[in-house]
C-alpha cells in the first residue's frame, strides 16, 4: 500500500513490503473494513470498497478474509473501530511527506508517527503544510515488454489509454506510467486489461506536483525515514515527493 514516487523508490519500497505479507494483509483488511463502513458492503455501489477488494485480490488474499472484513465494516460481525487521520511533515532535504493512518488508538498513532519523524531526521508539520503539493491520481505502470518494443508499441498504448480517458502517458525507463483522474481510473485500467496488456502495478494514489531530488547520505536518511513510517502498525499509506537515483537505493 505504498504511495507514488519515482520508480527507483517504488521498486525499493515494494520489495520491502513484499517481505511483510502479514502486514500487507492487515492494512488491506483495515481498508476494506473502513470502506464498507463508509459506503456499504456492495462493491458495485462503493468505488472505494471495489478498489480495496481489487488490491486484496492482487495480493492473493483469501476470499474468506475479504468477506469477513466487509462484514466487520457493515456491522454483521464484531470488529475494531478504526479512525482515519493524515499526518503531514518534512524529511531530510525538505522532502514533503503525507502519512495516511487507520487506527483504533489515536494517541498511540500520533506518538509513534512523531517519534519516527524525529528519530529519522524529519519534522511533523501542521495540517495543510504539504497536502497542497499532492493531487489524487490513478497511476498504472506497464512494463515495456508487456506492450512490445517495436516502434508502434508506444502509439498502440497511447491510443488505448487516451481513448479510455487517461490524462498522460510517461516514459519511466523500463515502464510506461499511465496517469488518470480518479474518476477515469477504472475505465482506463479495464481498457489496458481488455487489450491483454499486463500491468506491473495499478492504484489510486497521491502524486506530487514536483519532486525533491536527494543523493548520497541524504537519500539514505530519507529512505530510512520512509521505511520507519511504513513499519508502523497504524500506517496505511505513505506519500512523498522524494526522487533519487537508483544507485542511491540502500540494499
């Protein structure tokens, strides 16, 4: 459930999360529960729930787990009451950070987030201090080998996604990055899948308007801060405008 950043950072964070499947499941269950509580248990009429279920299936979560999470949200079975909060702050080099939290204990969550920022060289900011630097977007990554590497591959993908309502198509080295407005995300994703093109990742996330590039020790310190925040039990999503060269990614 990591947030959007440049691909080197995405790849590193995804690798870290893949080693923590239990934590991924916990976060997905929380999201499904809260989505069902807020918009009902029918995914056809609840886009947030539909997206959460799709994310859970992508991680091979058992259907029974998904069903129980929905039932907890709708009150059919007993479950924890989660509250949603967003924290804003800065990392080394002035990198902007947003942290989405789902917690059953606000005081614990606030204390742990504050400690992670201060220990790793960051600072919590006031509400609104960095949120204006991000916009909610659908982001779909497609490996170039999934589309084809001939001269017409880009034209083919461009036609598919723009006709479906995509906002932009960007070259990210080994990947094509498709950007959409949230309302168009499912339509564009379905168009890509309908063309038998496999996606590397797909999510509605917060995308920064500009990036802050760090190198060397600052880049390492920034990645440590992101990892520390990701490791907290109440953390749901982390977004930043951190950009680094692939060789700066810690092993």
